[in-house]
């Protein structure tokens, strides 16, 4: 049977919709799913054209106080798309504005953005049967707590919520995705993910590939498809979801036509549970120029690199090193504790079709940018904290605690209370050889000090917000905590682990806004849109 939120409230078990989430998750039952698409019926690689998500244009408004904001009206809705291609049934997805990945947002530093996110999803998930509630997290943004996509700050079907993004940070590739408590993996797997690009004058002044056809988002994820085209959700007993189809920008194993010049790829691992070891079939170099938090101090050439869930790396590939007519395949060499299918060894292909038609912005300078996080240093007076990520008693835990413990505390329990502006070193510990944990710390950019006492990998020597904590690894990171105040989440970005319940929270300073109460979702029928000046944007500090 399905136990609805209303049923739970009638029983008098809990008095808060936010508190109902863990209990309702336990009550859900999985409906029958289609048979898995056999290996010999998977789409052939490199037969579909590469595409990029559209860039969404905002409505720009000058407010009564003189502030200029960019307004985006996003609707989360269910649609059917021909993801597998001709000859296959369409796939039901949940997408921002009905597409997956959702539209790309591009913003200049200093321009505030207001997202109106409306949940127009169906009453029930098509196969899992739960009632979808969403929370939108702009991953990599130093947002106020009430606009950070706090897991239990949920928007129900028929509701809308305003999110205000300050965009005062350094240039970087961010992404927005669902973060609804105990539904994050399923909601994101259905397609609620997209990129968000922040630009600034320092980045714009460099002769790197930028904008247009040479600055390209690559959103990589895996999936399992049924014979009826449906997305099959199988988390392997609450451990990880491992698909046998690799999608790039929503297309299985696409083929991209390139010119003989440098291209910049904004690579995001949007998978639920799979990590990748990227390499080119030619064994040629890839030049990493930026990490999660933006440009590195100096570029780093690598032959291969590890890519955990939620990590972003900006990589330059120089196709001038190859001949016209040559094909270069972006490969996945595989990593421990990933299910390796023959089909997951390839990601996409680049076909060199001609000489460069534009050679502007075609350089990688030897010096890029000194992000403030990269200047931080450890010392005797720096506070140290330890977070241990373990599987205990059937739960994924952090220091033996879970998000359900946070919920039971009515969202008051914190792992740490950090003074605003303080610099601290956090030790992220994974003592198991049986799994890996990409650890995301909301709000901050950090510098990786070392990995098992050794220097970080060369491609990690830039500002980060997610650290790949591999099997039996201890990763030390240093950060300055702020500039916002309030409670923020720490969790594993294997979204199955997050949902079951490898997530805690910490608090920065005093007097921060409550992440649930300060800006609640409202009925979509009554929430004002951009045309309504009386309450646009909502009252926020």
C-alpha cells in the first residue's frame, strides 16, 4: 500500500510536512518496472549527433530600489522524449522547463538572479509511486540558507518557490539540481539537472576559448532503460545506481564535429552513483584549467583524471594536434567499485572535420587566476575537525549520525558551529575499501591540502566544493567559512548514500536565516510572477 502524507498526518504520527519525509520514504513501495533493455539492443555509439542545452534568456527588471535582477521562470514538468533515438520508445523524464538537461543559465558577476521554480510534476512517480517534492540547489553558489536548496525545504506539487542568487563569486561552472530530502536520487535521475555559468572580468580577459561554439558544456551521466523506453531506478540495495547507457547532454554516446583548434569543455558528472576515469583514445593530453570553484592558478596537463559525482572540471583539448578525418574518443578507463559494462568504456567521440574557422581566444596562458581559497595555509592556530563517512547498521552515516537525526532534532542538530569568517581544516575520512564518497560541503570553496598525506592530484589544485574521497582515503581540506551565516549541509554526492542518510549540517556564525521558515514555497496559483511589482522579488535581506 502507499502511505500518503495525509494518511500519516491523520494517524497523528508527526506534525510537520518536513518531518514526514523519512517516514513516507519507508512506506513507499516500488511498482512493477519494465524489463531491462538487453545489451544487444542498446543504441550504437557515435551514431547520434552531439547537442548542447539551450541558453535560457532572462527577463531583466529594475526594482523600485534601483537594483537590477534577471528573472527566470522555471517549471518542473513531466514529458516524453526520444532519448534512445529512432526505433526506440520515448522516455518519460522530469525536466526543468520540460527538458533534460535543463536550460543553461549564463550570468555576469554581480548580477542578482531570481529563479521562480514551480513544481508541476504528476501526483506520483511513474514507477516508484511516491509523491514528488522538490528543492532546487544551485551547487557551487554561496546562497543564503533559505535559497540554498535545503533538503527539507521542499516544494510540493502545485507550489512555487523563489530562489535568489547573489552571483558575487569568482567565475565558475555551477549546476542546479534537485535536493528534495529522501527523493534526491530519484528526482535527479528523472532529469532535474542543468549547468549555470558565472563569468567575471578576470576570466573574460584571458585568451581562453569562451562563449559560443568553442566553450561547451558536457553533462555526463549513466542510466538504465527498460524495453518500453522507461528509466529503471535500481539502487542495488541502497548502495549505488550503475547504468549501462552513458548520456552526454541527454544523448547516448554522441558524436561531435570539431575543428583543428582548442575547445574548452565544462565537464560535469551528473551521475547518481558512477565515477569516471577520463582519457582520450589517442592518449593525448587534456589541459585542466578550472575546478569546481573556478580557474586554477596554473593549467595542468593530464593523460587521465578521476571524475566523481558532482565534480566539475573545465578541460581544454587541442584538436590542432590531430588530422582532418581523425576520430578521438573520450574514454572511461573505469574506477574501483563501479560496475563496468562494455558499453560504459566509451563516453563520446570527436570527429575532426576541418581547419579552424575562428582562431580567436585559442590559447591557454601559463598563469590563470589566484582564487582566494588557494592562498589559505594550515598552521598551529587553525581549528581541525574530522568527518568520518561510514556504513553502519544499515545506514550511510557521517560521524555515526544521519539526516534523520537532524530531522528528529527539528533541524537544530549541527556537526559544528563555525565562527563567521573563520579558517578551518576539515579531515574527510573514508576507512572502507568497499566504496568511494564524493563529499560536498555547501556554501564554501575549499583547497585540498593533501590526500593520505600526499599532495592532491595535479588536476585538483584549484578551488573545490566537492572532494573525491576514495577507498581508504583521508582528504584534508581548508576553507574560510562565510560570507553567509546560517545552517548548511555536508553530504556524500552519491545521491543514494545521501538519501539513506549520509548528510549532516553545520552552522556559520550567529543570526543566520532559517533555511525552511525564511522563504517557504507558496501555491503556484497565488505566487506573483515577474509582472507583479508589489511582491517581486520576495522580501529578502
